[in-house]
C-alpha cells in the first residue's frame, strides 16, 4: 500500500502529516508510527499527526502519535503545522484563515496570519494536581514551587496542563542541565501517573525566557509549543515573568501570552513545509 505524507516543522519540532479526512480512525497504528519516525530506518520525526473529520461541530480533528507510539492529548507546534497542512489540502490562500480543531486536550483554534506566522488559542491552562495529573499534592490543589527529588537533587517544580502534562523548573543556566540524563527521570517519576513533559527555564528577564525541554514519548526536542505555554504560565504563578514573553528554544523563539481577563493562552510561531513523499 502507498501512503502520501507531508513533512512539516515548527522550530525544528518535526512531524509527518497525514490526510486522514476519509476516516475517523488514524490510518497508521502506533507501531507503524514508531517506524515512520525512526531517523535511521524511517522518515524521521518527533511525531505523526493525522487530520481527521471534525468532531462535535469542529472543522477538523487532530490526533498525534509521539515517536515512541504513545498518544498525547495535544501538541502546540504540531497544531500550527496542521493548520498550514489543512490550508494546503483545501487549496486556500493562507491569508487570515482560522480553524476550530478538536483534540484530546480540548478544542484549539489556530489562525494563519498574513505574515506567515500561526497564532493558536491554546485555551485555559489547568492547574489542579488531578488535572495534570500528579500525586505531588492533594488532588484539588495546585502544584506551585513544590520540591521534587530527582537524580539526588531537590528541584522546585510547578505543574501545568495545556491538555497534556508539564512539569516546569526554574534554573540558573539551561546550558548546565544534563538533559539526556535527568529528563527521563522526570518523565518516568512515580508522581506522574501518565508520565510528564519537563521544561527547564532560565529567566533572562520578565519578558524573555530560555527553555530546554524533555518531551514525554519523544525525548529532547528542538521545541515544544505546549511546553512554552506551560512555562509562561508557571513563570507568572511563581512571580518570575509577566503575562507576555518570548520563550527561546533550541529551535528558535515563540511568543506567548496569557490573557488576564479570559485566562486563555495564545502562542505565535512558524510552521514550515519541508517535503512531501510516499511511503510504500
Ligand atoms: N512537541 C509538542 C508536544 C507533543 C506531545 C508531548 N510529547 C506529550 O507527550 O505530551 C508541542 O509542541 O506541544
């Protein structure tokens, strides 16, 4: 069987996009997604994203498999790529288009802007321990600057769900973080029953954060959109930053805003088509 795909990237966080509009089930299994994502024996990507028919009155549904075959609820860089992919599939100009996308993390709304950037309404962050989920504190409490023992060290962590789980810790210098060593220890820590994404944040100033990320199911990636949103929310909750900031990732910057009135988070960044292909 031959399957058409398109490769996209958002700040180096790369995805294989598949037109799955003819069915409400993803056309690949998690095991096939692992093969496709393999950087030596496959196409190479951090995840595979499927565009399915919209559920509950939305325009489309997004499903995604991480490169380890697990299925996350949401993906920030991925939804920007998905919006560009849909505009391409529909043959529409990319001038000021807006979609409502159903995800396992809630309904998200990406808008393609005339300057080529994509702004996504990422919804309202969830902060209660049961919503992350984490057992770090009582189910209906928030986790803000709580100590967590990892790799023989105590880290002050703040937990935020952007549909998917994030554990954020503020550090002096991101360059000094041994990411490959400690990232998996956060991801698989027993206080995170569904594992977690982890962000290490250096505050340059109240409107500029530097971020390193270890993603659940994908490891060290060049960027994480939901992670950048969670980092800004954690920065506001801990008094480290303002409600609007640039988050600099290894793959480049994202602009993040957490609105005071409706409490919604907005993320702006690029999404770029890399190539199309056919998998046999
Ligand atoms: N890179 C993504 C997040 C992808 C999902 C994540 N690995 C998880 O398992 O939650 C982003 O840009 O948000």
